[in-house]
C-alpha cells in the first residue's frame, strides 16, 4: 500500500522567493466592494458557469483582490504569514493567481496590491488559452492558472506537498465564492497549467496546481 507522509513542521528555514518576470506593475485601483448580499445567498447561489464573455479587467481584479488580499499579517514573520478569506496551511498562502485576459498575462501580487504584467512568450499565452477553450468551448472570458511557489512551504514543513494541494482546493472554492459575490461566472478546469510553468524562466520551485475560467455568464 502506498501512502503520503504527514507534513511535519520545521524550524522556519531560509528560502528564496521565485522572481516573476514582471514587465510592469500597476497598483490596484480604488477598491469597490461588491453590492451587499447575504453570505447564505452567495453560498447557495454559487454554481459553475460554462458559457461566458469577457469581463472588464477592473471587474476581474475586483474578484481577485476580494479573494486574495491579506487582511492581517503576522508581525515580523520572515515567512510573511497572513490571514485572508481562504484557508491556508500555516497561513503561508503560497499560491499565486495568473490571469490570462485579452493579450496580456498578469500575476495578482496580493501581498503588495499590485497587478503585475508578466513577460511571457506570446505562443505560450495563445496555447494555454486554446487548451482552456478546448475544455470549455463556450467560455470566451479570461482564464486563471494557480501556481504555487514551494519555497515557503518547504521552509516551514517537511513533506509539504500535500499542504499545497489542499491549499489549491481551498483557494479554488474561495475564488468561486468571490466571483459569485461579484456577479461573475466561474468554472474550475481539470487541467493544471504545467505548460505555463514550463514557459517561465527558472521554475524549479514552482508547481501548477489548477485552472479556471472567469467572466460574464451568458
Ligand atoms: C478540481 C476541479 C476540476 C474541475 N474541472 C472541470 C472541467 O474541466 N470542466 C468543467 O466543465 N467543470 C469542471 N469542474 C466543475 C465541476 O464539474 C462542478 O463543480 C460540479 O459539476 C458541481 O457543479 P457546481 O460547481 O455547479 O456546483 C471542476 C471542478 C473541480 C473542483
């Protein structure tokens, strides 16, 4: 019988964050909270949407910042532990959201409230979008890839891999609820996004852990 080892906390060790290939970084604009809806209404209304058109970049960022931006930081913590709407093992939040919208690829830098446009080969973007559209032919919105930087989980835990995968599930659910709360359609995709990681420079420490479509439901 095969099994996965339980994670085991380490003394927080040294680590090196992945350096994303950022072309330009733009601070998030004015925050617009979604219209008030009860939690129960959002919770009960969330369903995967498979037919959609493009939402504005502003509307997409509104969903992503609602889901991702830290609400609290652990004081003086070298591993930058934070509290956000999503669960995360050890409060590490190691997963970045990459957003394929229009002809650009962005990383949501939730820690610094920046939308970073990434330098990626155009064919990588086109191939990824076309792979997503093969799964959801009626989705003409934006596509998301979840990419974990394993540096901090590895510094904090022995056998950290399963924690990252469980974080990915928690994040997907949080993104889906945030999209519902902002009135956008959202659908997870069974593909991982490994080809996106393979197209970025020096990515040994990155792991693609999921994908989704997001846009205006039709
Ligand atoms: C990890 C994961 C992968 C999924 N992959 C796909 C997919 O490739 N295509 C799709 O149409 N739906 C996909 N879904 C959505 C599920 O089919 C959907 O959540 C399920 O049918 C329940 O419906 P609901 O989300 O509307 O409640 C995925 C969901 C998860 C959690």
